[in-house]
C-alpha cells in the first residue's frame, strides 16, 4: 500500500506478503502529521494507536481533515481464516482527533484527495462527508468534499 519517506504512495498487491522489520527506517506506512513537540507526538501516537472514531460509524457526518496516517495491516476472514493485507487509514482532523477505517474505499478516496489537493498537511481543513455506497453486494465507505459555495 504505502511506503514512507512522506512522499510516495504505492498500492500493494493483495497476494504480496509483507514482513515489517521494526529496526529498519523504511516501513509500510505513510504519515503526513509532523510531530515536533512532546504534546504533538502524544497526539500523533493516540491517533495512530487508539483513534477516537470509526469512519464506519460516521456516515453522513463531516470530518475536517488535516492529516493522514496509513499503514498495512493483516486482515483475517472470519469465515475462512484466510489472511490478506489491507490498508488502514486514519484521518486526523483539525482538532487532532483520529478517524480510522480498514477500507479499500477510504484508501482509494484518500489517494484521489492527494492527487487533487496535494499531500497533507492541508493548511485549510478539507471537509470530508463520509458516504457509504453500494457496489453489487458490497457496501463501501468513501468521501465527498463538502464545500458549500
């Protein structure tokens, strides 16, 4: 999915096996939030490790997005036990609160946001309305940019 030097996004093939070496600088994560102070570092850690909100619970609400943290996680199918890699995305809002989802729809929407609005940190927060759309028998999370005007 993502490689870090804070400049590139790379989609990982579902069949690719990833092993994270925590001793290496290069990881399979992306983070736009630049934490310099101890308070900022605590805010970032909380957003990464224990986000305040689940995006799936925020359908039809607006998130004022400033930053993005994304990583690869291993997902296990409850029915088959099969494991696959999935993108986990945390949107960090203008109040420093984290909104997270393990979702290809959210990942795809964030990639497109970065193509249109540039890489975060976004100086002016992007008002992202959380949407759930149906494609066939699947329900996907995505965003609409909710600019009134």
